[in-house]
């Protein structure tokens, strides 16, 4: 997080989201503290599952403390914040929980 005399860094990236994890784009969270996702207008994506990795190669499905899978309900033209359970993982993937695929824009801020 940027201090009082530091300027926060904010960047935007396009990630490809598929229903197979190996096909999905990875995102390095190493420089960022916050992540938001925007599903573009016209997208068929409806449910997105979150995966994390410590090494950028081996990904695990992320869950909240009670044990529920971290999923985000998505629809065309909406944006939302990444779930809290993604914090602490240096690498993130977002996977479609349905057969739909497409791109999303992530906005990352330090």
C-alpha cells in the first residue's frame, strides 16, 4: 500500500478466461494490493472461480474460511472487487465455472 508521500500505482490488463484452468491467463499480484474485474459488454461469462499460486505454476482453487469456493457472479458490463481470499497469493487465475469463455479487464492498484 502506498504511503502518504507515495503515489499509488494503478494498471489495467486483459485476462483470458476459459473453463479449463491451463488455458486461462495468469496475473502476478506481486506489485498490487487491490484488484477489480470488469466483464465487458456482450460477454457470456456468468460465474468466475478464483485460483491462486505461490510459484506461478501450481494453482489451487481458493476457498473462504468456512470452506466455500471463491466464486464471483458475473454478467456483461459489470465490475466487482476480487474476493478477500485472493490476498496473499502472488499469482492469480480466474476460470469460467461454465462452458463460456472470454476476456475480462483487471484493474490492479498498489
